[in-house]
């Protein structure tokens, strides 16, 4: 008699999580400790590497930011969502706490670069209305840093209203001459604060207008850099970038709107297809 044996390959046992009402973190979920705020006393004890996503066509190695993947999502039932917006939200893409921690880290970098004695105050251009919430938090963190540091940061803020989107499409208005004048720019250090770098057209036009008036330096703080192949031609990456995400993510909240809706959401969210149709503008 010949005894024939074979090994039965069982599937890896999975821990049952369907009955756990929580945000589920995967084995590869991790964020670079240098991209958020960490107490100095604990810094050397924390050993989180940046999670390396699968190779992408869009080059992101030169973008120093938190990189969001196509599958990044948080269940809207596990965070606070305004009741009026609940049905229009598909899922939360970046929770409020992570956004604010990243913005605080950007504020630390800006403070380090611009604090101290200066011939002229830093000139900050906030692109309205989308960047208003981003700037509000950035401003709060800069003030907080000024309270607890010997050196201070001196800056002046200009709010520049430019509409970049209608529905889900980029539709850039012309930048009026009076929005950015020579007296605002010449021999000044300029920091542009913007919510999204998407097609790149707006930032390109802004930089051309600013550089025409001979600034001393010009840099940008951008909350979200979209991995849009169309923007590669501009060869632009903001020095202070919060996050990057795939080009097909149409994000709302934290100051960013869809035809003036959803701007007040505390999180960065993805809205449903039904909401896009519901608030579509036919003009």
C-alpha cells in the first residue's frame, strides 16, 4: 500500500472585524513622523517610516508631504459630520485632526524660514475663497509659535479672490491687475497660500504676475497637490505642501467647495455622484 500525503494550504486566518464599529488601520498604515507635530522629548523614540506606495506614473519623490493613496478613506459614521451634509458625503478622505496636525507642521517650517529681523514683513497672498480655512489655521499656528519663541515672525496678509472651479472643471477667471500690484510685490518676500494645485494654470499665472513686479523671493504653501499629469508641464512643487492625492479625487471641505457648497465641512471629504448632480450649475 502506498500512502499519498499532501499539504492542505489553508488561507491565512483573518481576525473578524465586521462587528467592530471603528476606523480600521491596516498593517501598512503609517505616516512619516517629520510630516506631523511630535513632542521633542519623544521624537527619537518614534520610528515610523514613510509608507511606500506602489510605483506611480506621477513623480512624487520630490514632494515633501503626506501622500494619500487611491484607497485612502475613513467611514463617515466614525467621525463627526454636519447633519445637513451627511447624505451628500461618500466618505472622509482626510480627517480634521490629521489636516490640522499637518498644517501645524507647515507653520513650523514657515516660521523657521521667515522668523527674525527683516527689512520688510513677509507678504502673504491668500487665494480666496478656497484657501481661507487653510490660512486661518496656518495663521493661528504662526501666532502660537511667536508666543513661545524668542524670535518673532512679521508678516502682512492680502486676500486675493480668484475663482478656479465651476462644477468639477477648472475654469480660471483672469487675474485683475489691481489684485497684485507692483507696490505689493517689488523687493518683497512673497508667500502664496493656496488650497489645491491641480491643473497648475492658476499658480502659473500667479507666479508670472508676481515675478513681473520683481519680488525678492516667492514661495507657496499648498494644502493639496493633485497628481495630475497636466500640471507636470509647469514643473512646480510648493515648498510647503500638505498632502498629495490622485488626480481623480474631487475633494470638498476644509474651505474647499463645490459650487459654494460643502466649504464648512471640518474634514476633507469625497462627495457622492448624486451630490455632484444635485448641486451642478448649468452656466
